[in-house]
């Protein structure tokens, strides 16, 4: 409002009827705040948004139709990006399921929340963003892959906890038994992605007075990359342009045999893409539900992958290493009420540890000091926000996989990776060598870059008490 | 059955197989250096398959040859296991670059190793029974059925069935649970 409007409003005489209307509305707002504490943002007085956070598994950042994938279709994720913000430089601080997932929900690094690999257990003293939202009156739900080592926790602040424990918490694509609030139930649908989506829609459409926060955590698209039967041959005939360095029998040397993944890379890769397609379809059902309920504008939808995945780059299959294919993730945020004219891309670097602080800031809850992420809320309204300059990547040994512990610092332009043991450090110029094929460590150019990169890395290690 | 020299009955067959396996391993892991993509792929696939055959079916190759050349049971068994065990030692060395000695020692029990040894045991048992049958048909006074051979087949099949449950995923989690029971959540993690 302009200054003139303000003075004319307050100077304008009102009738008794108008006064009663205003007083009634103010009382109702106050009652809403008192009787339904979750509804209004205490800081702004605005209605708190719903949160739908969809987290997938092993979904590579560049496997989106909107990013020009040669054949994979992701119309619903593309729609999210077209209506929201696509973060083109989003990363995970540890490229491994359990640590990354814990970082998403706690806003902290693996060395802080303690789930350092797929074996170290979840510490239920960890505070999740769901707990903090529950404290201000949200209805909360976690549906899907939990996959934190250790016993099933009694998650504080989560009203509905639907997950699975079979196969070490990885679940199964078909006929996966669920644990619904501590009780085992058979799945109602054969395919896990559809089953979890059904449960998510059931939760979203429940009668409620409070805003809701739903974390929908898919098993897809983790190995064994199994699509539903109707999509099993969707990309069978596609000619794929694999990385030059990829060995056709790569699966025999990549330890994927531990995961029961055999056969040709081509078969597995196409299954992977078909599984993404099937997951995208289910994401569309969630979006349609929000539309039908008329709450889409008031719902923050976040889509992210828990880590990336190699398909032959660096002659490997999987994740864990600090190379771009592994650490970059797809990351989209849609919030019509909170995003300035959706459909654009943000280039600043954001991390999985930033999601929790951002959600908290969006709903008007103070971000706890212990959270190590930074809210990217400003980036939702200003595409020119530069984002962070550098960040720490960490990977801890995960038995029996033969990846050494390593740390890396990633800036806008370079990456420096330091390994435990006999592996040579690596320095990459990401602008001129985006595929990271040319290790500059030990070269004249590398010698020039090393002091600054080393200082940055050591700075992070000191900051986090890792030295 | 004429007993040939130690070199002919066991050392040479094993050495030849080991050499083929080693060359195939080298070819498989270095084929990417060939600039011609088609040639790279052909060599990688051929070498990969040959290497796999040498490691996985070593017993089926060595055992009958050694048997026919008069090798003793101990020689036949050691010869059959040489190439797969060499592969396991190679893996042990790789893994020791990441994990402590005792964690690496435990790695010997991983499902892939158990699979290789089980398959070798199965092959040896079957080859033994076939060898006996061949000798009997030639007029030798020998029982075809031998308890150790039959037992080897039964034990090996049992292990393989366990390993293949869930296409190996189940046995992997058993292996991992064993690791956690001994080492907790990782040494130095």
C-alpha cells in the first residue's frame, strides 16, 4: 500500500456494520491463531503453507526431460520446474542413501547427525524438521523409504510413519510389506511407487484443520531399477550414447553383484529410465491431488534426489565418489504463493542440508543454531542470489564397498578431493573440464590452485572438527 | 590311468589357465585405452568373458585334465582352486587399501567368494563322479559313487541355493550383519 492509500483508509469514516465486520474478522483471526496454532505464521501472520517433500533414490540430476535428456520423459517433474524453481546446482554432502537422507531431514552433515554410512544407526536424539513443524501445529507424515540403520525409531513429531524394513530397509519394488505406525501390513498394490503414492494421497486428502507436512520418500529409482510391467519395454529400442570410457561389462567389476544387479549395463540403464518414468507418473498424481483440493498455491512442493548415480562415467556404476554425476541431484521447488513467477532456474549452489532450514523459514519457524544448512528461501524470489561459494563433501567408509574415506571442497569452478590411504588427491577445473577427466594434481596448474583449495578444505575440516 | 609328471599333470594346466586369466584380466581393465570404440568394446567383452570363465569354471577345466593325467586328489583340489583363490587374493589386496587387516580378513567370507568356492566344490564333485564313471567304463574296478564327491555336490548345492536367495541380496545382508556383530558400525568411521 502507498502512503496516500494508508492515510485515506484510516481517515475514511466507516459505518457500524463495517466496524462490526472488521472486528469480527480480527477476532476470528485471533481465535485461529490461538485455537489452531499451526495455521498462521507467527512472524508474518500469513497462513502457513503445506509442505510436500518428495525424495527419490539415486535419481541423477540430468535425468529430467526439461534438462534435455535425449529420451527420458518426466512431464510431471518438468511441470514442477515450469511452475517453480529448478535449482541447477544442487548437491548432496554425502553421496549415499542413509547419510544423505538424514542430512535432508536434520539440516546437518553426516558427521553431525551420525549416520555416516549405511551401517551407523540413526540417533533418535536428532531433531528433524517434521518435529519442529509438529511443535507449531502441523500434521506430519513420513511415507516411504526410511533406510536408517538401527532399530525403527519412535520418530518424534511424526503422526503417520509408514515405511518398510525388508531387505535392510531398501524395500522391494513388488509386493513390499509395509510397517504402518509400527504394525506390519501387506501392500495393497503390487508396485511400491504406486502404493506409497496411494498412501500419500490418502494422507493429503484427510479432513484436517491444520496445515500438513508430508515427506514422501520413494524407493525408486534404487537398484534393482524395476519398472512396473506396463513400462518395462518403454525404452528397449532406444540407442543410448554411453560414456566413451565405459566398459560394456562394467557391472562385473563395480560391486553391483552385492546388490543382485547383473546383466548388461544397457538393460539396467533402460530399466532405470523406465523406473524414473513410472515414478514421474506417480508424482503427477500427487500434484493433481493438490490441484483438485485447491491447495496447490498454498503448498510448498520440493522434489529432490538423495544422491546421483554413475552410468559408466569414470568407468563405474553407482555413487559415493565425489565426482559430479554422483553428488549432483535434481532439485525443484514449487510454491506459487512464495515463488516469484515460477519457471526459472536458480544457479547458486544449494545442498541437501539446506532443505530443513528452508522449510522452517518458509513456515516461519526459527532455524535452530545446530543446523548446518542455509535457507535458500531468498533464492525463491530472486534469481540473482549467488548462493554459497564453497562447501564440504564427505564420504565415510561403508563396508564392504571399496571406496576410501574422502573429503572434498567444491567451489563454483573447482573441486579438490583428498582421499585416505593410497589414492592420489584430485583437482578438477570444472569450467574447462566438466567431466572431470583431467586430474590437475601434480601439474603446474594444479600447483597454483592447490594452496587456495587446500586452505578452503582445511577451513571446513577445522570448522566441523574433522581435523 | 597313467600318472604323468607333476609338471604335466598339474603345474602346466594350472599355469596355462592362470596366464589366460591374467591376460584376460589385463585386457578387460585396459581395453578402454584403445581409441577405436568398437575394438575397445570387443576386446573388453571377450576378455571379460574369458576372465570370468577362467575364474568361475576353473575347477571344471583343471580337475578333469588333472584327473586324466593321474594327479592325486590333493593335487586336483589345489589345482582347481588356484585361479579362483588367486582372484580372491587380488580382491583382498584391493580391499586392504580401504579397510583394516581384520576387516579385510572378514571380507574373505563375502558372498562372492563363498559363491566361487561353492561352485568350485560343485564342479570338483561332479568331475570326480564323471571321472570315476569313465574309469569304470574302461574296465577299472572302481565304485562310481564316492561319498566325498557326493557330499561335495550336496554341500555346494545347498550353499548356492542359500546364496541365490533374492539373487544374492539376502546373503549380502547376512554378511553385513556378521560384520556389524564383530566390528560394530565400522572401524574408524
